[in-house]
C-alpha cells in the first residue's frame, strides 16, 4: 500500500505534537497541559490509523475482487480486528 501525502502530513503533525509535549515536560509545565496534549496526540494517531485501515481496505477489496483471493467479509473482519487490537 502506498501512503499519500495527506497521511504523511498527518504523521508529521503528530510528530510536532509529540515534540511539543516533550518541551512542556522539559519546562515542567502543569500536568493538566501535558495530559491534554497527550490526549490530542492519541486522538490524532487513532484517526490516522482509521484512515490507513480504511484506505487499505478499499485497495484490498478491489484486489480481492480481481483475484478472488479473500471475501469482502474476511477483509472487513481483518480491518476491524486491526483497529480493535490497537486499543
């Protein structure tokens, strides 16, 4: 699967968020600020994972239709299991 610029940019923003969190920690900022930013980063990661799984699912379904490798139901179950295991 290829990763488009939109997905890469999401990860770069997350990387920036994580650097900002580390800076907050190094500056001994209030734990409420750190937790708020960690929560925002986790949400961004979760959403990015969702985008990657859904994009991959679309590609896999198209490919499975062409090759009759796996059923659509099997592919959807795999995608859901990926997301569930990530939590």
